[in-house]
C-alpha cells in the first residue's frame, strides 16, 4: 500500500529466484527509472534518485532528518491517540484496533508528527505528515496536534513550516474528520493575525481535505519536483468526467504553471530556501517596532 | 413519522429531486432579494446562488448550493457541484456582508465540489481553503442550514458558522456512501451499510456535537415544502436573533472568539496511557 522507500530485501527462501542475489539492505531500486542505487548513496542523496531525479516518498522521521538541523528537533504531543468517534467498523475490523496496530508497526501514533526545531539555524514550529498512518489522512488527532502546534507557535512567536502529503480527510472519522479542515484553518488564521509566517511544502501525494485547508492557506507554498497535488484524485476525475487526463496533470510543475504554488524546489534546496523566505518575511520586524506605521495591519 | 428511518433512507430523502432547494427558501423567507452573480475573476457558477435581501427585519447576505429539479436544469447547475468560481463568488459575497455589516445565512445542498479537469486547473482546493479562511474570521454572525446533502469539503467550504442547523432528513458526510463503500468493500452497492457506518444523519451529528440543532421534518420535506421552509425560517430567526444580540452588545471580537471555541472544543482524541504504550 504505502510506497515509502525501504531497502528491497532478497528472499533467500525462494528457490525460484535465479537472478543475481542482491545483498540484504545494501541496494534499493528507483521506483521510476528502476536504477539500482547503493543505499548509502541514496541516503546521501536524501532519497532522490541520482539518475532520474525521482523524489522518493519519505517517512516523517526521514523528512525531519532531511529538513531540520541535526539534533534540534523536539516532538510535541506524541501521546495523543484517536478516540474513534464513530466506533467505526469495516470488514469486521475496528478502526480503533487497526489504528493501534498501525501505530505499533510504524512507531508513530498518528499521521502527523509535530514539534520544534531549527532549519538552517532558524527556529520553527514544524508539522510533518506520516503517509504510512492511514495515508496521512486528517482526523481528530491530526487536527488537534496541528491546532496545538499553531497555538504554541503564536505563544512562542515561531514561524510554522508544514510538510504535507495526504489522502485527505480520514473516512473512518466521518464528519469529525471534516471538521478538522475548519479547526486547522481557524488556528492558522490566528497565526496570520500575529504576522507569523506559514511556509507549506506539498509533497507526493497531496490531495483532498489537506490541500483544501491549511496546506494551501500558507503565505508561501513550495512543492517537490514531480509531486502529485490536487483536490480530487486522478482516478475519481477520470471516472466522473470520462476524460483522459493530460500528461503531467496535477504535478507540481502543472500547479506552478497554473499559478497555484510559488516554486518547485529540489529536496536538497528546501532547508535553505525555507530559512531564507522566513528571514526575509520577518526582516522588518525590528523596524516595525520602532515605527508604529504598520499598526492596524494586524487584527 | 420519520424517526425510524435508516441512514440510507435519509440519504435518499436528502437527494429527493422535489426537496426544497436554496432558491425556494430564498423565495419564501426573504423579501427584496437581489441575486448577485459572478466571481469577478472568471465566471458565474450556477451551482451556488447568492445575494442580498431582508430576512424579517435584518438585511442579510444569503449564499447556498443550488441543485436543479429537472435534468436540464441540473446539467446547467452541474447537479449542485460548485466549480472554484462558485466558492470565489461566495467569498466575494462574504466580504460584501462584512463591509456592510450584514449577517450571513448559508444553505448547504451539494453532493460534492466539482471533481473535474477545469476545477483542478483553476484551483478547487485553493478556492475552498480560501472560503474556509474567510469564514473563520468574518466579522458578522453566520448561520448555516444543511437542507439536503452536505457533501464533504464542497459543503464545508460555505458552512464554517456560529450555528449549524440541520433538517432531520438532511445528511452531512466526509465521503458519499457510494465512495465509502467502493473504498471499503470495492462495491458501491453496499452504500446503505456505509451510510450507517459514516454516522451522517442529523441525529448522529447532533450526538457528536458538530451541529447545534435538528429541525424536525414531521413529513419528508418534499411532501410538505412550505411547512418545512417555515420551520427552517423560525429556527433561523431564533439563532440569528441570539447571535445578533451578542454581536451588537459585545462586538465582533466576542463573536469571533466564540466561533473559534466552537470548533476548537471539538475534541475526539484520547491520551495514550503509560502502560498501553508497550
């Protein structure tokens, strides 16, 4: 289901395997161009294929490692878990149980990891989605963690960086999930009122409720090359309209051409670009204090 | 009479073509109504109607999804599924409401936001997000009535409100029962089961604390349209009166603080206990 990169393992017990044995955990195959990449090299390239430039999907922890300054990240609210508001059961499996099992398997309690850290020396509050947890869908805990992050950012006067990849609102939480769009937007609105910047990074794939709420409300929006981003998924659009979608539809480059995002940024360039944008946006804070000309812009 | 209906039966009623739609409510409940058109950017979207007029003695702005009654009208109105232009028109009217201190009333009745090529090109997600932002901080009272189908983000986009009212046989859901059934069981025919699992009825949403009042339908709305509209009108008047009292006495800051809390306090999380973490 999830296409998060992890080393492809050989199958020593498979007698039909006649191909060359690939040493365990040493090589990975690019999902786009099928190039074999030495795993250490792949890590050094921040999980971007050195041959074709494909930006592989990351786990939340890999994302934090590639974006936030080493050893500066402190996680917040890791003990929040879903209350299963609908008592949702499908195919004899309860959502609460499935969420618990997923959490144990991947080591994250929710589809969103939040906390504080520095990016190129700039202190930020940061939220990163975890796609392996229910397709990083937005439910009540996702929403709560994000609202708390923004409220804390307001208290501590921190800019907010969000990195989002999501399937949308979490179906298993019904209208409760839908309400998270409103909750998160309202929180981010307060950040805007306090003139604190929100920089959003949209990564592959980002759809539905997340794109239709906080992620696109940011002051500056970046996306990684080739990322698929939109409101309705391509399959839904094809089913409903019975139209063949043009090549490159809903890619980051498509969105840039249609005026929806500010830039397509290589993964390696993201930290510096984010840090620069934040420092320029906040560049006149001191001057503004000295000259009360901008009073009335807030509120 | 409709108390024992299943979730799926209510979905069917919510979608009934003869159920009163936004323009029926406007016609019966408002006077001196002037419909306003266009988003000033690209087009006018007939899937959302809006305008100004008097509701009792309050001058108000009204916005609502508009479905058609005939196939021809439904095609013209895209079955009540707005394009980005519809949300941008809504946002323009919200700003108008703020500029002239007119309370805002919205009617919800859409299967979903339009999922088409053009909508994606013109930023459907951006248009919805922008509407949500504007409503979260709009300095006038907002009352929303879910009169039929409340379909996901397409419905939410114009329903961030101080009060959310819902007709007994209206539904409000994160995904259509058909889509939910396709995802869960790869079988859209199991939509009735999905409808129950999604907890999408007015009674469910009241129990979850998401809506503020269920407006009863002693008989389904399409069988007694005028009676239904009058009931909605009475509930609207009551809520609007309360909100306007706060607004005029305490100012918009108090109104906005309450609106923030209304959403902020929707808590459905639990704390992982120390021993459960292993």
